[in-house]
C-alpha cells in the first residue's frame, strides 16, 4: 500500500469521516447502484459514475485489489416508487412496441457508450436483475423464514414494523419511523399491505404485466430494492466494504437494502456508505419536469436552450471533478466556460512539463525549491486521502502548473530542482491526470485533411438543412454521425466535431 491507512472516507451511516480499513486487505469490495435501462442516461448518472470511477481508480492506485460491481436494473423498477404502477422498462417496451429486452439492450449499449465517452472504467462485474431471479427468490424466502415479511395475495411485503422492533429502521437516512408514518398516506381498504411503510420484495404480476417469473408465491417479479441486496452480497460477501450511489437512493432504496440483508442474514451488509450529491442548473435543482435537465450529448453538442455552446467530454469530466462528490454541483454557462479554460491550462502545463528536460546535474539544486515542490506533491495526495477531495487536488495541480510554467519561461531555472524532485513532479502530474482523475486531452478529431474536409462539408449540409427547417435531413446526419461515434459541438462560432 502506498499510503496505508491514511485514506479517510465520509461514511453516510456514521456521518463521520472514518479511516478506511477494508475487511480483507488488500481486497476491497465495492458496489455502486447502476442505471435502470429504460431511457438515455442522464447527467446526474454521469456525475455519479465519474465520482465512483475516481474512488475506484484511487483505491486501485493505492494498491488495493478492488472488485467493483455495478448493476444494471432491467426489471422491478416501477414508474411509481410506492410499489405501484407499471415497470419502467415494460412501459417503454409497450410504447415503442418492442420486446422489453430490446429496450434493455438498447439503453445498456447507450449507457456504455456514454461511460466510454467520459473515460469511466468498466466495473469488474456488471450483473443484471433478470440474471439473478433465483437468488432473489431465495432471499425473499429467507426473509419470510425469519419472520420479517408476509405474503399477501401472491405478493410478499417486507414487514417494516416487525423489523423496527428488533433493529433500527431508518438509521442510514436518519429518519424515524414515527416521522415516516406522518409523511405516508393512509392505506385504503384495498391495500395488500398491513402497513403503509411496508415495501414489496415480490409482486404478483397483473394480467397485462409482461415481465414475469414463476415463484412459490405467484407468477410475478422482484421488488426493486431486492436486486442490489442480492447481487452485492452474492459477489462481495454478506458484509462488504463500500456501497455507493446518488443521494436520492439513500432513502428508501439503500435503507431497504440494509433492512433486507439484516433480516435475511443477520448481517450489516455495508461498512462504508458513500453518496454523491445532486446537480443544479443556475442554482435550481436539475429536473426533467423543470425542463433544465440536459442530456450528456446535449451538453457536448451545446444543443440545449440553456447552453451557450457545447463542451468536450473531458472538459465536462474535469468540471465535475472540480466539485467534491458530496457537494451539489451547479451548472451555468459561466462555470462551464471557466472549467474549459482551466482544463486547457492544466493540459498545456502537462504538455510543457513533458517537453522539459532536466540536464541531470544536481549541483545547482536549491533546497527551498525542492522542498516547496515536494510539499505541493504530498499535499495533493493528502487531499485525495481526505475523502477523495478532487477539487483541492486539482487546485494543487494548478499550483504545480505555475511552477512548470516558470521553469519553462526561465523565471526559475529548472535545475534548481534535483533530478529526483523533477521526476516526482512528472510522476505526480501523470498519476493524477491520467490514472486517478481519468483525464486525457480532448480528442479534436482526425488530423487527415480529407476527413476534415469531408466533415466540414457534412456539417455545412447539416447547417443548411437546419436553416431550411429540413429536420429529416438534419436528424439523419445527426443519427449517422452518432452511429459513427462522431460528436458534434455547436458553438457561437460554428460547429466543431470530435471522435467520441
Ligand atoms: Zn441499488
């Protein structure tokens, strides 16, 4: 381990920063809630995945052997989170007249494409809920056997009150069961539940529900919270190290995961709960219903009405990492443009550094200069060890960038550093930018004159089509370019393109 036992993680369960101590070092088990694949991946999801990508990368960097599991929800997530309504995927399949698994495959592919675009590493295992029906049925049975669930008309509900009598329900979100009651509507006489707080772990399928499996209780489907309990513990053990996800999943999703695991197996499933915060736009919560939620490709293309222009995926990644994962992240044109300039400055300094050559002589080295650079490098890692503080680590890289530029300009002679410190400086830049933050130079497209010329022509045709309101042609160009993995950015000074 490079910096053994100095990494601290804010644990949303204890509400404290705790020194990270894995159960079985050097192995680390990490589970992050993945997408429900029924629509294009939204930007909040991108942020969550970038946040945990850095956690994953940094743990690997520190020398841990990380088994990173991120699920795909392909059944059980209902339109209404209160155990009612249609399955999100089945609904989309009905609207588009497709087989549900076509919907699942299409949006899973799209999710992977977007992850790749933002340089998010794939997980070690990416299990699907439909691939773990047997295990989910087994867990429902274990919870029933322990007496913390009951069957009602073919469905099985988790008995929150019974559980709460033995274990605290609400410990992760800090909610008390009394308050939860006052915020829940009364059950009507038709309800299958004994108690409004109870949640379905198995649902009997109505006749029109197409995603259905046999079980001891009914032909039906699993409750949404169950899949994460099952798949995390199957691959990482009954208790594992890190569970991550967006803040909006803390309750009820993660709260229910704890209850299910404790009820079924008598074990706390997770040691460190981590939650990334939400996105805002000009200070207002980003949400579809407010019309201020732009999709990743809209942000890249600059095609949403709130955006002045588009930004490259690496700029967006850098922008996101300039905020701590647990803080809200606010999108505004000004902040994005600032990030774009900042990212260019950083990558320029990285280029300059890679072109600097130390003469290999250490006799002109200056003690104070060496000390300053070494301490800046150390500070960057101390910041990462402080609950993955990427904004402070990036600020440290900017301090080092100033140094790099003054070596280049000759304001400070480069050989005021000894070779060892110069190499440390180079290594710190490389390790941070490439390995830990996962940044790389924005791909500005091919450099062949023919490709550039052809692309200019295509973008011109698209522009003409749009001016003539010939949406058929402009959409076709957009779709074909998307298929070819070409990302078009529309800005005030015309359109540019890059390979995704
Ligand atoms: Zn989950």
